[in-house]
């Protein structure tokens, strides 16, 4: 069923405005110190404990071995251990490695206090396995869509942080040793804004210093997803890159990504969600985030952050209420609306990728690359995709320098040998001369 591997090593628009100014946001920032007690406890009638939730997922996988496959990864760093469960969905498990399918990577629970996100992960897996259904959705269309996808779901990225929340620290978003996992990635890592809050935004000692981000990076680079969605709560938003600067990427693909999000906002948020870049939409910047890494380094064509719930009426220290629905009606609405939004997103994005793939195939069938293109573009792109420690172009230049040095050394040696041979021929003549 599953295997274990060891690695060594985010209301109304007016309320959103209030939330921007004073609230502790999930994936972007949290500007208010939240060390005080939270007044609203976890509603145990609505929310699973972390152990129970993972048991539910494991049982779901066990009931559908033809579609679902579960793995648990483990990593450690300086005595700190972390586990991460990954569930892979494919209509036919034998086709998991089929490169013609679109690959989607979803991460939930990156911040411990955002319990609702992991509940959404369970709901989406239940829909994928057909144990739950979506109203007003044609089953045949859904079948045809799922046939084209391989989906990896990380239901609870920050399991150690979640345990701290369940133990009573309801405002904790960091991992088990106080690092914000959404500041621990390498793109613009470690930069601190004027309102930097070390309690909320500790980026760690270095990029990927944390076992959780190490495992997520390894998962991404091995899976090579076409679509990445990092799921948070704290507000309602549909974000695209960038978080670390007040802009979106240039070009038509970026424009089409924004159109997709605007359509989702219309269909599923009823216009409530913020749409755009994380850094530009909220009004301040976040450095070292997962989505910026996925887009800029891992070269995931479509990288997003979805913020699925936020209560702007909650006080700054009432974290459970701010980040999670506290009543049954709102809880069900969030799960129903956002699970439908994810299915719509899969459908829209695969059509966009179809068009991109078609245009690429039609315009670039030649697999051969000129030496100039190879040095100036292709190698650099491959380096970015697999995040090698050294620029590949620099490596190529080093090889050229090495060959030049060898050539120069060989030339000098040949010249010395030539001079020696001449010298040997001249010496007898000199020795036979008399004055």
C-alpha cells in the first residue's frame, strides 16, 4: 500500500482590507506578535487530529489501491526529525510514470495553525477516489479529466508544527524548531523587510536548512510537476508569483495565468478573492517562499498559492478563528467551494497546457540545438530546473579554460622538446670546431 523512505540529510472586501492592515497572514506574512493565548479553541467536532486525519487518509488509500498510493518520507537535520506523507493519485496506478499525463503537486498544512487546509486535502482525495462527489458536475467530464492527470498530495507538510498547535499553541505557524517553512526556500532567501517579525518569519539558518523543505524540494525535482498549488488560510486569495517583489512575471504565459485566476475568482469566490502576485496584492513582500522557488528555479509552468479562508472579524490573537471556520455551515461551505474550485482549476489549466504543448510542438519539433543556443540558453535552463549547485554555463567555461590550459601546457612541452632536439643537433658541430 505505502512505503517509507529515509532521507539523510491563506468575508468581504472591506474585511479583507482590515485583514491586510492588522492580520497575521499565512503564506505572505504575519505582522502582529501572536505569542498570547488564543480565545477560540479547536472545534473537535469539525476537525480531525493530525493522527486521525492521517489514519483516515491511509484507510482511503487502502480502499482504493488501484487509484491511490501512499508514501511516507523521513528526513533529519542536526537532531531534528520530520516525516512527510505523500499520496499519489492516478486513474490507473500502472500509468503513474506516463509522461503524457499532466502532473500536479498540491501542498497543504505548511503552517501549523491552518487546520482547514488539511481537511480540504482529505476532501479532495475523497473526490478523486469517488467516495464523495461534486454537485452539478458531469461524471463523464470528470472521468475524462482525471484520466489525464497524475496528482501528488501532501496533506500535512508541517506535521511537527501541527502537533504544537494541537498541544495548545494555536498561533504557531512555524515548524517544530521555530522556522517558517515558507521562508526557507532559496529565492531571495533571508531578506528582511522593515516590519520583519522573527517570531512569524524566521527563515532558518540557510535555504533548505529544514528537513520539511528538503523533502518538498526533492519531491518537486523528481516529480517535475506542470502545476503547483500551495494551500493556505488567513484570507481569500488566488496568488501567482511573485511574493518577493511587487510584480508578476513577464510574457503571455503569466498573463494567461492571471486570466485563469480571475475566472476562478468569478466562478468560485464570487469576486471576493484577491487575484495577482502575492507581493503586489497584499502590499508587502515575502522572501524565500515555496511558490517563487517552484516558478523561478524548478520551472513549474503554473505555480500558485491559494488562500481558502480568513475571518477578518477575529482579533489578532484569536488564531484558530482567524484561520479556520468555527461552525459547521462555514466549514462545509469552504470545503465544498474550494474542492470544486480545484477541479475547475485542473480543467482550465490542462486546456491551457494543451495549447502550450500544441504551440511548442508545432514551432519547435527539431530536437537538435545549436552550440550558441546550447551554451546561452539550454544549459542554463536545465541548471535552473534541477538547481545544480554550480551554473552549468560556468561549468562549461571552466572546462574550456581547462582544455586551454592543457593545450597551452602541451604547446610549451612540444616547444621545449623541439628546442632540445635542435640543441642536440647543434652540439656536435660546436664540439668539432677549432679555433
